[in-house]
């Protein structure tokens, strides 16, 4: 599962690959705990065992998803078929 973190005052995202067995609900709970001041830092461990810490005060957004999910890029339009 991939987690993308936006940090305030930075145009770059932090991407952390947690592995396919990661629990999205547990990750969301960790984010909430960090934002509520319980932790002060959001800590995530990637699939290789590396720890990534981001100060909760600097979190702009956190996107929780899977790299296997289809990503939509560009613009699309649906054209109704004429009968």
C-alpha cells in the first residue's frame, strides 16, 4: 500500500510504500493520533523496515492508497452515443 504525504511549504510529496499487507484503517488512525497531538510526529515504516517521521504540524495532507489502483491522468470526456 502506498501512502503519499504532502508537507506544508514544500511542492514535493513524500511517498512511503508500506507493503501490501498494511491496514489502511491503522494508517489513518496513526495520522489522526499524530494530528491530535498524541504523538507529535507521524511515524511510518516502509516495506524495507525504514522508518519515516514527519512532524504533525507540517502535514498538509495524507493520501492512503495502493500503487496497484488505477491512476487517472489527463482529461477525459464521455460522449453520449447518438441513436
